[in-house]
């Protein structure tokens, strides 16, 4: 039941705070997500702290604590206060009105006085009266499925989707300067959402930061495309050495079904790109190495392919045929054959990309 509950409750997104306290001139602090408003009249909060923590002990003894609501850029701070060690090393806190240490650059702080304590399983629940509260402009850090991240507004997502499509559709040409205010006017969206979209597109490698020109559309040429595909090959050759002879029947069956899905979209380039990505990603995921899968994602292969291949282009049958050859070799646990298929497939994929890029003038 404990494991199931942890998985279920992980689907609940929450804000992230660091509870700080002091006792006998020693600072204490820990990252928590179990904080909520209890009352407006009078203003009160409910905070849950692990009974075994030193921070809980400090709050119990002093009767005071502060809730530091973290901003979206403070994920490193959340991680620091969630781990053992000297959590305050190098952090210049300031004393609040109640004397508790307050963290710098927090999105908001709430200083509290404990009025009641209740036990609950492994935690102690503090009902506390708000003594002082302050807030600044910004967005909060979020916690979802064991990860810290940014709370994404619908308009931010829409701005990212629209700008990304403009780059992929070549409505924004290579090296085009992307000015936030001009794009905000063009898209009729807030400048903050446009800036967020550009930041994400830098991560997608569709946009780059120029030292003097600001955000510009990252050009795609044959050399860049070849390098990206060769990087994928290096990852997949490493994955092959790890998975050959170790894949289950279910995994092999899933890989074959993904190959079939790609083969069914020879005349629909957008769907083929998505199905092709799912096939290759599953192969890398089968290693169970998260860092390898992350490295593969960072190549942004679907975007590289979408920019190079025109919508009316028919996929070379060799490419989908090699997907099935790869599955066959994996089923035989033949590492040499797997490596040969990957090498051959990479050359065909690069040739397809070159054809698309050359058809568009050699630089997108």
C-alpha cells in the first residue's frame, strides 16, 4: 500500500517551500511540500514535518518558523534543503521579524507562531498563526512526480507551440533575429510568454543566443544534420552493447509494433517522424540508463528531421525496412548484425536529410 500511495500522490502537483527555524542560535531548515492555508480569519497555516527531522525539533522547541516559498529558478535550493549536510553553507540569510532565518530571493515568506501541534503517522502537524507575510513578483517552483520544475501557464505553452511551428515551417528563416516585443505584438501574447518560448526553443536547438544579436533562429545545414545523426548512432551503438541478449519478449514485441507503426506512415512525413522517434527512443530506453535517454532527447532529432524534410516527401522504404532488420537481429541476439544495421540505417537517414536540405537551398 505504501508504494502504491507514493505513486498515486506523486500525481498531485504542489508548490515547494523551505521551512526555516532557529533554536539556541542554530539555523535549521528543510524542503517540504505539505503546507496549506488553514484560515483567513485569523490567518493560519498548516505545516507537516517529519517527526525525525531536526527542523521539526527546532520548531517544536522554539514555537516559531518561516515558510519560504521558492521561485521557479530555485530548484537547486530545494534540492540542497532536501539532502543531509550543512544546508546553510554559503547562504546569507536575513532575520525575520520573529528572528527566524529567511532565505534570499524567495518568491514569498510567511513567518508563523505555533498555536497547536498534532501527531499524524510519521509526521507532526503544526497549526500556526501568521505573524508576518511578504511577497515579490515571479512564478513559483513546482514539484511533480519526484521532480522540481516550472509551473507552466497555458499561454506560455501556446507561445512555445506557435513559435516552434513557425521555425519548423520556415516562416522564420535561418539567422532571423527574434525580438521579444516584436514577436509579442505579432502573436498578440505577453512578452513574458514569448521569452519563455524562446528559452525552451534554445533547449530544442531551434534557436540560439548570439552575443550581440540576441535570440536568432539556429540554421540547419548538412553538416549539422550529419553531426546530429552521428551522435544518435554513437548513443545507439552504446545501447546495443547493453541490450543485445537482454531484451524480454515483451520488449521485443513492443519494438516490432513500433517498427510497424513507422512503416504505416510512409506517405505522411509528420507522423513518420513521430513514429520513428518512438522506435529509436524505445531502443535507447531499454538500457534503463536515464542519462543515456536524456542525451538522446537532447539531440532533438524530430525537430532536425521536421526542418529538413518537406511535407510532400515520401520516406525511403530502406529506412523502415531497417527497423525490422534491427528487431530481427535483436531477436537473434546477434550484436554484430545489430551494429551493422545501425551503421547502415544511419547512412540512409543522413542521405535522406541531405536530399531535403539540398532541395531547400542547402541551409534552412
